[in-house]
C-alpha cells in the first residue's frame, strides 16, 4: 500500500509545486490568513473530504476514514507567513508588499494537501482514520495550535506527526531527536523611566540610556554565570529604543527581547532573575521600571517510541539518503502543544536549495527551498501514518 501511495505522490508532485508557488505568491500574516484558509477548505471540498473550517480561529481540519478499523493518526502543517519583503528574483515571488513565506509554511501546506489527496484515493483499502490539521498563526504567540486543540482538533487522535522543511539541511536528510528538540520561546519588555535633560548636564538627569546599557550587559550574565552550563539557554535583547536628539539625555528607554530554554525550572529561574537584576540596577540608578514577561510556546518534546518509529519508516523512503540526530534548536514551535496532549514526534526534513548561492536561513528576505523536499516530507509522513496501524 505504501508503494501505491508513493506512486500517487510522485504523479502529483507537479501539483504540489504549483500549490506551493501559488501560496508563496499570496502570503498572509498570522491571524489574518482568511484567503489561505478558504483555499485549503475548497481543496478538500473538491475532493469530497469532510472538512471543518474556522477551528480555533482560521484553522482547518479535514478527516478521511479508511475502509478498515484502525487508529486515528493526525498530521499537521502550518500556513501563515511573515512580515518580510520578498527579495528573491523568481517567478513565484510574493505579490504582497512586505509579506512573504520565509519559513516554508507554504510548502508544508502543499505537502499535506497532496498527501491527503493521495490517502483519499486509497482510503477504502486503508485502516483507521487520518486527520489533517492545517494550522494558522504558528509564527506569532499565542499561536494557533492551542486554540485549535481547545476547539477539538485532537479529539479521538491517537498519535500526531509533523515536520519542518529545513533550508539549511541538505535535501535527502531526515533529522530526528528524542526528548526536547526545539526551545520554549518567551518574550520580555522592560521599560525604564528616569529623568531627561541636557546632554551637557548629565548630573542633573537620571540617564536611562546608561542604565539600560548596564542592564543589557547584566542580563547576559544570567546565562553565563547563573544557569548551569549543562542547561542550554539564551537571553537576547533584540530592541533598544531611547530615541532623542544628539544633545538630549532620554528620560525613558525600552528593551525588548527573547528568552529560549528547554528546562521549565531554568525558564522560571531566568524570568525571576531578570526582574531581580532590573530592580537592582534601577535602584542604583534611581530609575523606575516596568517589567513584562510573556510566556510563548513551551519546548517541543518528542516521545521516544514515536521518534524511534519515525526513524524506521524514514528508512523506507528511497529519496532519504541520511537519517541523523538533530541538534537542539533554539527556535520555537507551537507543535509543542500537540505533544502535550497526544503521543507523537516532530522532525526536520532537509530542504537546502541546489544552488549554493540560493541558500539563506529561515526568516531571511531571500529564503527559498528545494521543492523536491516536499515529496520527501510527504512520503515520510505518509509512511508514518499508514504504518502506525501495525504497531
């Protein structure tokens, strides 16, 4: 049956590419993906597949029942884009100014749609049920996974599999990891209030720029000197705003940044330490502060049994030339929420462009993928879905 599935996927690869390129040309930002959701819904309706829209927001869930009894397997793809100007010189360049698919979600969607089409063609001979979760708003917390789960997208599901096409990994590679694979992704905002004044008379001010600069340095010492070196963590200040004329000392400054962790105890510790350090530096500088810490997605933690199973099914995919353990990745993914509710695993599918001059990291204005990676992802997810009924 897997051979038949792969043959259908190969026959419809050009359709997969066409869908991906259409979506790439028509991206929509997180929580605004109404047209993309409608495109997905229409695709399933044309197949005659049961589909539910507006799941937890703009989410879409389709279900295909096999002709034999079996387990319920869920597969997930995200479909939101990013606020980035597309700078690629390609025919399928984004037509929406300032918005592009710079992370591969267009390809995730195309992969899952064509895989669903293939499974639908074989459904009478297949056991169990297949749930296709098309998730909105992965890129921006609170994200789409949590409200979709609350709206029932995982009801009756026994296991879930998901993949991320990864442009910095060679095509033909599957990367897995047991346990944590992607980090918890949090955001913080620290607003400092001092007393502005003339740049030539600093003694009459409470200089928030100097205070904020001290704070930036001090925050780095949390990871380097207060977190156990065997526990991975990142504290990054991504924005420092204290705009003024050249001869004016700012009376306020704002720091915005992110914290990435894998361990919940470390996560709690860093959140508390950041405020302690902020309070101490502001006390010494006679400034006041506001501290806000926003918890984003938790760490993505893969189950061992499902991950080891994924390794075995990936060996069945002819185009997979390398299966290796992934490094811990500090980027975040709200697939984490699904794994808190059901068994499953999340893996990376290599998608590096053939032209070395076209290789750019995710969230880059010139980001692109090797579209052959979609076929590999579809075959791997398909093998995982069909084979799970046998374990």
